[in-house]
C-alpha cells in the first residue's frame, strides 16, 4: 500500500465508524437534519458536474483528435465523472431514500413526482457517462449544438425538482 492510500484509509476508517455508530445510537428524528444537510451537499456536487460536463463536451468537440488539448479534456471528463459525480449521485440517493424511510414520506404526491424527475436526472447521468466513454475512444460524432441542447435538460429538471422538494405543491 502506498503512503497516500494509507493516509486515506487512516482518515476514512474512523469516519466510517462514527457514521455507523450514529445510525445505531442516535434516533432517526435527531439524525434527520444531518442527513438532509448531507443530501443537499451531495445534490450540489452532483448538479455541478451534470451542468459542467456538457460544457466540457462543447469545447472538446473543437479540439483536434489526438491533440494534447483533446487528451486533457478526456482526463478532466473522466475525473469529474468518476471522482465527483458518481460518488455524489450515490450519496444523494442513499440520503434521500433514508429520509423517505425515516420521515414516512412514501405517500406524499410531491415526492412521487420528484422521484420520477430524479430518475430522469439519473438517466442524464448515464447518458453523460456514455458520452465520456465515446470521447475517450475518439468516436464522438455529436455536434457542439447537440451538447448545448443536452445541457438544458439537467437545468430544467433541477428547477422543477427543487420547487417540488421545497414548495411541495401537492
Ligand atoms: C437522488 C434521489 C433523491 C431522493 C430519493 C430525494 C429525496 C428527498 C427527501 C425524502 C427529502 C426530504 C424532504 C422533507 O423532509 O420534506 C429531500 C429534500 C430535498 N431535496 Fe431531494 N431527493 C433526491 C434528489 C434530489 C435532487 C436531484 C435535488 C435537486 C436538484 C434535490 C433537492 C432537495 C432539496 C432542495 C431538499 C430540501 C427540501 C426542504 O427541506 O425544504 N433532491 N429529498
């Protein structure tokens, strides 16, 4: 094991133990605002990636295949997806599902609508991952105009999801 990995493990192990202990010893009602905070932090990180990645695709389209610029875009896209977006999506889902259970929210109509839109957002995540793979293999055939339009989808979904979660109109 290298030094970096050992430090990561030394930091992650007590953190994980503290999280497990909190779930065992702290009541769901007291834990709720903490999990909600975690949910919001994860959602912000996930959305940042979902909104920025299509912008990278737009610039990547203009970079010549095999050029240094193109290889740099590949690295940025892969790291953004793997190190930020996918972990953030998993944490947002886990915290959200826990709150549905702890808050007994399964009957709420606003939540049903929100879940449909969040599933669509997860689909946008899956499509973004496919586009990252296409660029990595130098087989992108889509235009910058396509990626500009694609960029609007997570924006629209985000606006409606936040209104549903905060206003709870029905
Ligand atoms: C990934 C799947 C998701 C699930 C299962 C989920 C579920 C939930 C649940 C159960 C709550 C607590 C509601 C309450 O206590 O009244 C919540 C809060 C919230 N969610 Fe999500 N959510 C998800 C994704 C998202 C996304 C993608 C966004 C934004 C784009 C978002 C924005 C919010 C906001 C702003 C709140 C705070 C609402 C408030 O306390 O006023 N959620 N979510």
